[in-house]
C-alpha cells in the first residue's frame, strides 16, 4: 500500500462530516494512540 506524505495540520483545510456515533466510537476503539481523526483521514 502506498503511503501519502502528509502536511502539517496547519496546512490542512477544515471541513466537517457527520458520522453515526457508533462509527466514531469504533474508530476511537481501533485507533489506539494514533488518534481517530488520523484513522478517518486514512480511510477517506
């Protein structure tokens, strides 16, 4: 799998998505120390 080079968070644009609470909680559970927002960006 190819890994994307990420910019800093200050280089990113803010956006908003709506997720079911269960989906967000699942991302939190499987992300561990990485953080669920990073995992969601990877999924997108």
